[in-house]
């Protein structure tokens, strides 16, 4: 058998077109409804609670130790000076003592007499006329060369009035003049130094001047 397809009628075509349009409109409405029903994400404000910072325990500070009150300084007792005890003179005796005698009052002793003044000391001398000490000779060579000068001799005079030693204290500048003075003064006589009336050893300076006559 053969079937033949019949052409749809105008009414059918219009119905089909309406169905298609209706489907499209329904799809559009469904899409709009879906967009309306879709949950909206609302922006909520961000709330942050600020927690207080944890308290840090402070390190315990070292408390100063209580100071003990200073001990009072103990002062040593100052020894009181003892009163001087009276001195008693004791004597040795074989007889028994009947009773202690009362010490007589002490009498102040007189001050000892002042020592006598030491006797005056007189210096030795060489210039007395009666000694007759000759001057030293002028050396002939020194006279010809015109040598002049002053020599000072240091002489040790013994209690007998003679020279124990003679030395040059200050030179004249010429050994010939000094030697002439030394040889002469060794033989001089002196008045010895005295302490009171007693002759003593002493030193004396003897100046001798050598000067040519003009």
C-alpha cells in the first residue's frame, strides 16, 4: 500500500506557528523568572572585633634590701691620767719599824748655780817685736825676673810657740817665692794661743808680701 503525505492546511500551519511562538515566549519567561528567582548575593559589611592585646606581665623589680641601722661606734674609754704619787725616801735599817713616819713636806731645792763662763781664748801671734822673726829672703832669680806676689801660709803652732807644720794656703804665683816663705816661717817663734792662762795648740795664717823696691 502506498501512503501519500497530505499538505497541512492553513489552519494547521497557523496552530503550529502559534505553538512555536508560545514555546519561545515560555522559554523567555522561564529565563526571566529564573533570573528573578536567582538568589542575590548581598554584600554584608565586614565586622571585625578588635580583641585587646594580651597584657604582658612586667618583670618583677628587685626591691632594695632593708638597710640595717649602723651600729654605734664604740669609743674606747680614755684612760684618766693618774695622779702622781709622792716619792718617799727609804733607808735600810735593822731595827723594826714601830710605825710609818709621816713624810715631811718636800722643800723645793735651790736651782743649781750657773756654770762659769768658759775662759777667753787668745789667738796665736807672730808679729811681736821681741820675737825677732826675720823676713824671708827675696830669691835672686825672682828679683832679676821681676816676680812679685803675696803668699799666705797656714801654720800649726804648738803650746811651746814653735811651728809644727807650715802649708801654703794661697800661692803667690811663683814657686820660688812660696818656697822661700815656707823655709823661713818654719823657723819662726810664735806666741801660742791661750785658753785663759793655758797655752793650747792652734792654727794661724801668716801673709807674706814679696814686692820689689822701685
